[in-house]
C-alpha cells in the first residue's frame, strides 16, 4: 500500500470507524484488485474505495466515468493489443462482485468511493454522479484528499506517539500548530 492508500485507509479506520482490508485481489483479473474495502459495524455501511491521487492532478468530473467503469464495473480499456482483455470482450463485473461476496460485502449495498486530490470542476460533479448512477444503477461518491480526508484526519488524530508512520506524522504536524 502506498502513502496515499495508507492515508485513505487511516481516514476510513479512524474517522469513519471502519474495519478495513486493502489490496483485495479479484480472482481471474489481470492486475485487478481493490485498493480498499471498509465496513462500519456502527452504521452497517460497506465501502469499496479506489484512490487515484497525484498532487496537482485534478481530473474533470466528466473524465471520471471511464475510471469508475474500469474499477467498479470491470469494464476493460480499449488498446492496440489484439490479445488484450478488451479485444477478447472480457468484463470483470462478475469477478468483482464475487470478490465482494468472498469477504462478506454485498455487491448491491456497497458504496463505491473514488478518492482524488480534487476535482477541477466541482460545480459539475453532482450532475455527472447523478447521470452515472442512473445509467449504471451504481452510486459513486467522490472524496477529495486535499479538502476532506487530510483535514478530517488531522482533526481526529491526537498528539499521541503513534507507531503508524502516517499517523505519527499527522500528530507531529498537529503539535506544530498548537
């Protein structure tokens, strides 16, 4: 798990009070895995979280659809490879749903979450997400690492001496702001 994945996992574990599982493999998938699955025992919410974060990179809301299709619905990406998954007509939706079931996540109830640094045109995001939900009968939430996850995690983290490097760093930063 990379640093961003670690921060997102800590957010769901600490701020959302979830149990988490990272890097869950999709059976039969070529480089297919979930970045993070999370379940709250308090709210019974289930999450499939994918992260695509590079500081400074802010996708347009309309560009997210293709990313959602690939990660959440198992749609393969066209390529020039005549032996590639797309050329073979493969789709990974069933293996994705089977992977959910294997760990006890309900494919119908799971909340799909896309984490990005920020969206370039946030004023268009609600319309894009609403259209995507209608078209695919799949709800996706987009969360900004910059505007939501880091600030909420910094707020939640105490000034204790954490063994976790990410939490310890946030704890030290919190202490410098006091």
